[in-house]
C-alpha cells in the first residue's frame, strides 16, 4: 500500500473524498488546513491496484489548480492488516507501479551529466581489463556499474507514453555513452596488446539466434521488474544482456586492426540493442503502460506502432546477416 497526499484548496475536499469513496480505498483523512482561503492536506491510503486509477482521477480534477500538489508516499506497514476478499470479481493488476513512479525512476537514467560520463569511462576501463585478462568477476562487475541499459529502457517508456522529450533525451544520452565507450575502447586497443586467446574476449565476437533470444528475454524482464516493483531483478538483467562488453570488444578490435572480429562484436552489439528495445516496448505495451488522456494515448499508439515496426524490421535484417555471416568470409 501507499499514501497519496493531496495539497489543494478547500473547494476540492468534497471531490477528493468522492474519488476515495468511489474507488473503495482503505482509508481517507484530512491532515490539516482550516478556512476557505487556505490549502488543505488530505491523505488517501490506496492498494497497489487502486493507485493508478486514483492518481488519474486526481490529476483530471486538479489540472485547473496551479497551486495543487499530489505526492505519493511509500508505506512500510499498516495496521490493522487489510483483509482480502475470498472471491475477487476482477483479477488484480499485474502492474503495481504507476506511470508517474515509473517515469520518475527511469527519467533520472537519461540525465547526461558528469556522473553518467564517469560511470561510462570507469566501466569501460574495468570491462576492458576483465576481457583482456579473462577475468569473469571483473567483467560482471563492469556490467553492473555500466549505465548504458537505463537510456534504452527510458527510450522504450518514452515511446509507450508518446513523450518525445523523454525519447530524445534517452536517445541522446545513450548515443553519447555508447560513442564514449567505443572511442575509449579504440584507444585501449591501440595502446595495449590484445589477448586473442581470452575466452571472455572471443565470446563477444560471436553472435547467434541464442543471443537474440537472450536479449529479448532480458529486455522484457527488465520492464517486468520495474512495473511489478522488483527493481533488484535489474541487476541480473544487466549481467545477462550487458551492452558494454560487446561495445568494448568492438572498439578494441578496431583499434588493434582485427576487423573480422570487430564485425562479430559489432553485430552482437547491434542485436543486443535492437532486441532489448523491441522487447522493452512490447513489455510496456502488454503491461498496459499508457498515457492518461485520450489525445496522448493516440500519439503514443502511433509512435509505439511506428517504433515497433522499425525495430522488427531492423532485427529481421540482423537475423539475415547472422544467417549469411559464415558465407561472407569464405
């Protein structure tokens, strides 16, 4: 459960109470505020499946009041415990995180700031050392600290919500991070001798249908973990479909002049990028993550359809390349 706190003029009190009663929320109370000219603080205790509906109703009601505020407060425990009915007429929603909470948690991963750039630089150096020394633990550590997955999830969310600003910011941040990782990796490839006998390094130069399935499953798992309130699963996703190791391998192979191996690493990187984005978009669609108003829903539907088709066509082209790859170098 969570608490939705509303700060609004006294004229909205009856409407807020009506929203709480219509949605049969567990509790509703007025915290403070007296008189007609002051703002009141009202709190509504809501269940996970009620949160999005109540927030949408409150936003629709308060959109004409610039002084109104709505805040979602987490609840660690509530007594007495809420009794669940023996028979539910409708199945509970599988999405326990509202679009507003999703936006706040994902949007911060699109910020192109010093911390993001430092994390890209540090994780690239760490993964390069791990790949060259065939150190699995070091490679996994670099996967976890690398921030490249966040912008891709934000791009998928921006598409689902029809938010062009979020989409552009996510694309820009992801592109800058990827270019920075590639440039640094090329410099490492020029400066250090490559250990071409390292299994960890060579593993990032091969791509097959299993790579596509892994990337698709991991992208969908990332979205499910965020929409169901289980962000800890993201650590496993980062390790399973990390974007940094193939990017670092591509750069180092280019720097060392091993273009055939660089081709394989680049193909793996492209497959991971496309599959993660496609799976994340489909997962947001299946989870019912969409804008609040009708006009925004129409824009989101058009952008979602367009981008899904683009990713599907791109993935199909990559699959053809994977199939033809053995013949290209013979």
